[in-house]
């Protein structure tokens, strides 16, 4: 069963992260005017405050850009840079706050993936079939199969016992590029080799979030995999969601 997470979870934690950093900057600013501090020490503190203030300002504009883009379903070109700052720079802090609030990490990452997918869909990208890369995890393959597909997906015998056959059918139907990855290193290699304009990625929450951040500025539509047999073992995916993601880029 595909689990959907609301976007408000990630956005709310992003707001909380900005508040925390703002309070930290305010505390450091207060120390600047402490009379027992040396001039050099105060200059160092002022530099730290300036860096934090710049980050807060950019991330604040980025947060506004994220919310407005999702609401309007249209990109805001002037805020693309600040939006990257908000997503990339503050993402680790969002996870730290999530741990402090005892929120499941997968919930936060699914919320981030939903936010990212909405931002990508608002860009209204048109790509040719050869410009789309479908990245899928090797754990989709049946663990008992002797025909390993990580080197070449064409080693698949199309017996239909796992999702690799569905991946091949999507490739044949749309003429897209496909890569079966064992992890982030091989996934990045496929991106370097194929130089796609757009990516559709199937993976667990952890690999999807890191892959989305690594691929930036290449747009990625992420689809979380299904794990009825536990992580990294005979996983599955929603064929409908992947098909819709490919069609979105092709339209």
C-alpha cells in the first residue's frame, strides 16, 4: 500500500528550523554587546551573525517561494535560488528537529518528497523520451533470480515474477532510459552518463531524499517503493504512479 504524507509536516519543520536559527543569531548578537568580550571576539561573532542572517533571509524567501509555488502551481523564477537554499541547507536541521520531536524519519522524508514532487510538477517540464531517466533499485529484482540486472537490465528474462519486467515494459513503451542502481554511487553514474533533462526515481525514503538533493538542479519525480518483505528485499512499486510521472514529463 502506497503511503502518502502531507506536505505541511516538512514545511512546518522548515519554519521551525528558521525560528531556531533566528533565535541562535539573536543570542549571538546579544553576546556581541557584552562588555567583557574583546574586540576580536566581537568581530568574529558579528561575522557569524552576518552569515546566519544571510542564510535566514535567503531561506525565508525560499520558504515563501515553496509555499507560493505549490499554491499557484507555477514556478517563481526569482526565488529558485532561495528555494534551493531552504531545501538543501536546512534539510539536515529539519531532520534534527524531527528527532527531537520524536517524529518518524520516514514520515518527514515522505513529506519532503511530496513537496519536491509538487515543485517539479509546477515547473511544467517538457522532455523527449530519450531525455528521461528512470532510476530503479536493484532490490526490485526477485532475490532468487540468477540473472542479475544491475550490469544490464536486458539480462532480465521477463518471467514476470518481479517488477523488473514492468520497468522494461515502461522503457519499451515510452523509449526512455533506464538504470538499475545498487546505491547512490551507481545512480550518480547513470546521471553522468545519460545527462537526463528529467528523472523519475523509485527508491526508499532515505535514498530518494538524498538522490533528489544530489541531482539538483535536475528535476526528479520520486516514487517511494513498497516493502512487503522488509527493506531491500523483493521490493515493489506502484506502476501507476511511475507511469503517471513519466507521462508528466512527456506531455
